[in-house]
C-alpha cells in the first residue's frame, strides 16, 4: 500500500475515533436533558424529557381557587410548551458541537443535505478520481 494512502487511512481512522467518542459523550449528555416551564406566576410547573414528553406536573393548590377549568388547562399547556421549548433548546445546544457549520435549518432542525461536505465524492468514480485510481 502506498504511504500516502496509509497516512490518509490513518487520518480517517483517527477522525472516526474522535467523532465516535464525541458522539458517545453526546448520547450521555442527551440522556440527562430535561426541560422546565411554568405558568401563572409559577403556580403551574411542568417538566419534560429531551423529546418533550411530559414527565412531571406540579399544581400549586392556590391555582384551583384562582383559575377555572379552561384557564387551568391553558396554563398547563403553556407550562408544558415552555418546558418542551426549553428541552429543545438544550438539545440544540448539546448537538451544536457535532453538527457541521450551516447544517441547522433555522427552525431548530437539520438540513440533511448540508451534512456532507461538497468536496466529498459520493460515487465510486469520484472516490477513484480523488485518490488517483481512476485509470488503473
């Protein structure tokens, strides 16, 4: 094997190991994420997991005297939506380190077309051309 190929393979393996370790750390961090939100001056509090699933709801007993059923329902929705937004922001912040620059779609998601660099060949002839193997 040519020395430059081996050097490139070694570099790719090292990059792979670093990214894998980074992703393992990210997975651990994501498992810990939860969001919190509140409404009605803190009398309605909600907690959600990283996916926005409601995990805890606290209602101060005073809120039952203050609000009717429809207003209370709205307050629960407000607190849980705030908690979900908090969790989503924490997930975005945690994943920012592993996302390529410009991959965010502006709405909290990812534009998958931007994950691959434009200079990385995606076909076998492109790979052969990049490494000088096309005419062999």
